[in-house]
């Protein structure tokens, strides 16, 4: 019975990774025993979304058999916060040998994902990685080679796809409401609260996060690939660092120790966040990581202004921009088709009289509570020579627009459920999303367009692979 359970689990993961719509057996992930799960990387995302939430919501489906991090202090706090009774390991490979997991969840710094993914696959485990998959084309190719070599499966946690609002856009496009899509305008705005947070952390260093072209925009590029049902062919981009980093009027090491607290608009008092104090500040001595780093640190070397033109293999062209110091946080998109146009947006203040301040908006989006606050958001459908139609989409604010819990339910509770919109994301999806950002970086450096096919052995397909 144990071997049958394992086969069922492997089949479930394989189909999820492929994004298949084929129904799985009723026992899905192998419900004859609990899924043995390990987590590597005990930062806030790991211990909350991929940690405590799984413990609380899926106790009958899975159990944590190991936690790993290079910081022993964070490890201990993670164990307490997640409320698990499992061994902890500073050495990841030792955890693989000792805990013998079915599934490894990777939530470390982006630049280290590839090593842990490959080690997990080599150890005979299936692997689920937080986005982005990795930070450059060489590491991406190594992961591609490893999945082929070891015959295991990789899932990328693209939660945005799963929100009802994003799904409604996919439905309209997939059903041909505006005909063949010819162009897209996509603008994403990070505010001075959320956007600045990336420049306080390790994300502000190119060698850690690969820039926001990778860490943040991978979400947006994956949505574009999914909505257009095609793969990117060529990218041309511009980018610069003009606001944060060396551009600041003054600088320090951290907000706590800064002499310019009263003068700096970006001052953040981490001491008011008990969770961050226990997770990060209390454990700085172990690895030197400072969570409230100065946004004007000279070592910051990523772009804070970004714009790209993406040509798709099916002929569509997308214009994309990312702003990192906007007064508000939100996004807008417009799809132009041969028969009409679709417009969508979220959290644009003047379009909706929202009383939440910008910090509260981000907190609400990240919140993982199960009490669902249903909201309604418009999508506008225009058809040539006809009146436009406003479609009100029942959505949620918490958990990335309801995407978080739907992704988790599909993975751990209902892997056999049909997936008509192709929400499930696998390795190829992860690679194609980061290659747009990688190509954008190279394009800025070289001043020329970059072919996606020149980066790895994957060849872009007019219809997503």
C-alpha cells in the first residue's frame, strides 16, 4: 500500500508540474499516508505562507519532517512560530539524508535556489520553489538539466495566476472575446512602502536577487505568458538606478542606527514589528543580515526604473514598465485584439475610493486569514462597433487576491481537480518567466534586443509548451 501511495503522489506532482488538465486518481497526492515535507529558508515568506499556513490548513495531508536554514537563530524561531515538532538543520544536505522528504520547499535567497533545487532533485525528492525560479540563464539551464537527469519534478509557486480576478482575464482572452491579441500595455506600480522594502533587504543587490526584473517582475511576466498563451521570443529594455542607493541625500547602515531618522521619508521603525524583531533582529549576529537596511546604501546596484518591450512567438507585442517609488501601489493592463480590447486594473486610488492607506493595502494582500472578505473589481470588455461591457468580478484582497489559498488547495487537497485554465505552473513556466528579466538585464547592458532562444536550450513556442 505504501508504494502505491508513493506512485500516486509522483503522478500528482508530475501532472501539476506539467500544468495538465488530466484528472488525477481520487487519492491524488497519496492520502494513504501524510506527505513528508521539508522547508529550506526560514524567512517571513517561508515560515508563514509555506510554513504555518500549511501546518494549520492541511494537517491531514502533510507533516513537516525538517526545517533548514544557515541561521540557527531563525531556525529556532521558525520552529516555534510554525508550531511544529521536527528536527532543524543548518546543513541542507544532512536534512535530505536524515528526514527523507517526499517534497522539498525552497524559500531561500533567489541566487541560491538552483543549488537547493538540484540537490533536492538529486536526492530523489520532488521540489516546490518560491518564485523566482532562479536569477540567470546559466542556473536555469542547470535546473533544466537536473530535472531531466533525475526524473523528479519541479513546481513553481506562481500564486497570482490563481486569483479570481486574474482568472477572469484569462477566461475572456481564452474564449476569444477580442480575437487574436496583437499588443499589450502593462504597468506595475510599487509604492514608497512596498517598493522601498526591496531596497532595504538583500533584494537590492544584483548578486542576491538578480534585480527586480527577476524577483518581482517574474510574477508579471508569468501572467503575461499565461494570459497570451505564448512564449517570449525577444526583449529590448531600458533601466536605471535613479532614486535609491547612491542617489540618496544621506545614508546609514540601518534605520535603527541612523542619524537621519527625522529627515528621512523612508525611515522605518522595525522595533514596532514584533514578528520582524524576533525573526530577524534577534538573529543578526548569526549571519549579519540586516532587515531594516538603509535604502540609500551605496552597495545597492539594481534598477529602480524599468521598461521593456517583449515580442512573443505568436506575434503579440507587450510593453511593460515597473515603477518602484510610486505614491500608490497597483497595476493596469490593456489587451488589444483584432476584435476588441480588454482593460483591467487593481488598487488605482482615483478609480476606486479605497480608504486603506498604502501600508495597510500591502498588509491586507499578504494576510493569510481564512475569513474571506469578498470584494468586487471591474474588468472592461470592448468589442469593435459595440458598446463596452463592465464585468464585476467577485474577488478577495487577502492572500494575493485569493490566489494563495487556491494554489495550496490544488497542491495539497485537490490535486485531482480539473485545471481548465492551466493554472498549475511547472519548470518551463518558471524558466520562461525569468528569461524575460534576464534578457532585459542583458539588453540594458548591451543596448540591443536579446533573443530568448540564445539563453537556454528551450526554444520559444507560439503556443505555450
